[in-house]
């Protein structure tokens, strides 16, 4: 009788152990990101969840909403800071707060590409549907605008460095300031170009210049905060007017070469 009871208990224990082992095997999952296996909810190597939900329209809409309401780092955060804290944003990056911001050169290339493509598409649209615009100007934005501005970057930075050499920033730091400032202006110019859909014959330079002067004056005052605001404002106006008209003349010259 005793042996039967002992055998029944052992059999029950073996059954329980086998069930637990089977359950653990079933819980082991492979991470889709790094390939590490585990039986927790999150991968112990990379920290991502083992189970991922299927992509759906509600999920995509939530991602869009999250993007615009949680701009805490990267491109979106940098744009937000350039809008609401021009000059301060560049100082933050130079003084060491860099992890949350888009890197200056990648920011420049992203914004320059957006500006070049948007202006090219707008000019192509105007030529096709309004029979206005210049195909050579459209080709300039499509093929040469980014390279053109890259070539002018060192000159732009050097001009500002000469005017503000007593501010304590080296040439590379002024270069970072210029990269972010120009990047944001690319985005502004792209938005201003949309007015051509309403007024196809509009010369957007008459809007871009005053907007650029106001925005950059505020940016210069906030960035070069150790100088008197009136002095930083005057120097910023000199820089912007000089660079703006130089770019306009060079663009017109290149467009004429393209059209020949």
C-alpha cells in the first residue's frame, strides 16, 4: 500500500515538472531585433519587446500624434527649438547639450534637400499648369542648390567669424551656428514658396528677405548674448544683407549659364 502511494506521488511530481518544462519552452521567444532568446516580456540584451503588434492605421495615426506631441530629441526637437528659441538652441548645442539635437550637418542636408525638392516641384507645377516660371530655375533647385550652398558655407561662417571674433567662439563653432541657422531658413523658404500656388508670378525674395532679417536678428542677439543687443542686431543685418544679395546674384548667374 505504501509503495503504491509513493509511486502515485512520484508520478504526479514528474507530470508537474514536465508541464512546467513544456510551459517554459513555449515561453521562450526570439527577439526580432537582435536574435537573443528569452522568456520575459522584453529582451534582456537590447530591451525591445519580444511581441510586436501588426501595423495598423490607428497605430500609424498614434505615431503621428506622438511625433508632434513628444518632440523630445532629433530633427523634430531641433526644429521646435529653432522656432521658439533661436540662438539659444545653437548655444545649447555648442555648450554641450547635444544628445537631443539633430547633428548640424545632417540637419543642413535634410533641410537643404527639402527646400531644393519642394522648390523644384513647385516650379514644375507652375510651368505645367500655369505656363509660368523658368525651367532653368527649376533645374537649378533640383541639381545645383545643395552643392551651391555647401560651397558658400565656409564663406558665410568666415564673414560672421570676422564680425564677431571677440565673442569667444572659434571658427568651427560659428560654422555650427551657421549650419543650424541656414537649415531653418531653408524650411521657412520652402513654406514661403507655397504662396506661388496662389500668386504664380510672386517673387518670393521680397518676402524671404524681411522674414530672414527679423528671424536672424533675433537669433544673433540671443546667440551673441555677451555683446550689446543693438551691436549684434546691426552686425546681423550687415551679414544677412551681404550674403542674401550675394546668393541672389550668384543664383541668377548660374541659372543664365544653365539656360544657354
